[in-house]
């Protein structure tokens, strides 16, 4: 009996490999043949060039908690399931510098690249999301309004998060709609946030997220002048090579994004909107 099961499993594996399922063969991915049969990959095995052209999904999370009527708040259970899905299917989270290198055409993409981002800096990013990311070995990026540090998260907690693989980047100083501000006010929002993050976290902050997705030509110029290399928006879609690094699209992640939706959003740039 055991032998039959063994041979059947072997046969399944051979079939899966023959069907192009070799891309699923990642270290630590044990449930392969069954999963492969249950849910075939939406993408066929792609060449490195095709994968580079397809682009990279940058996932946008906000709060992780229990607030069923607010889609910006994803339940801890669903968030954990999302992260386990990424890990079990061999996705490789990129650091912001790697996304920068991809856009500059100098990065050799790892298998199944993805970027995980969090906005605003809620307590649950530290208390709920970070332990899950740490357990699964997934790196991520947090965009925080620097002027709000001390209210929900402390500098010490941010240092811990950084040490655990979560990059800390700017979400302006006080989370105002930049596109509605004068150039002088915007400069203050950008410069003050950079000075605080640089000083308290001993880093050169070069990544930015527009509060409410709001920016104008002054914002782009000021970010460039102050050494920012990447900035993310609320525009839906994947990041593609050739995109303006200061107006990057992101993929919405909330309670409405089931595992099936997540699968779609990770495997096709033209994923259906909800
Ligand atoms: Zn925000």
C-alpha cells in the first residue's frame, strides 16, 4: 500500500514537472503536486525577459485588525493567509533598493518578485503584521508620517522593525494632501520627514509615499532635489520597467481580497478590479 502511494506521488511529480510546474519547485515548498493539481499557475513558465517585461506587483496594506466595514483594515487571519500564500508559492519580496534597480534595468529578478508595503504606521503593523513577516522571513516596507512617530509607534519600535526586515520610509511629515499645498509647504513636509527618519534611524531615506496619493509637479521636483529615488501612489496596477520611479502604481490589499483575488493580483498585471 505504501509503495503504491509512493509510486503515485512520483508519477504526479513527473507529470507536474512535465507540465511546466518546475517553477513551483522552490526550496521549502512541500505541498507541490497536490497544489499544482488543484490550482494551476496562471502564468506559464516565462523567460527572464518576459518576466521582467510583465512587471512587479507592489502590494499595499494599511491596518491589520478587526473592522469588517473598512476595507483598508484586513483581518489578522486573512493577512496571515496572504503572507503564507506568498511564502508557500515561492514569491520573493524585494527591498526598495531592488525595485529601484529593477526600474534602472540593473537587477536580475529573483523568482516571482513582489513588494510588500504598509502605509501610515499603525500599532498593529508592529504588533500583528511584523511577527507574521518575521516568522515567514518576508521583507517589507513601511511608509510612516515622520511627525506622527511617538503617537502610535516609537522610534525604538521602528528601529526594531527595521532590524527585523521592515524598511522604514517617508509618508511625509504630517500626512497632508501634498497636491493642495504650496511648494514651500511641500518642501517642509518632505525635508522635515527626511531629517527625522535619517537622524533617528541612521539611514539615508530615499523612498516616499504620497498621503492620499496626492502630488503635483512641485512634489516630483522637490523629491528629486532631496534625493528621493522612488515614490508610490494609490493608482492601481503593477510596476513595469520604464515607469516613472516617482509615480509607481500599487495593488490594493484589504479584507475584500480573498486568496483567489490575491492569486489573480500576483499573476496578472491586468487583474480584475473588485
Ligand atoms: Zn496614508
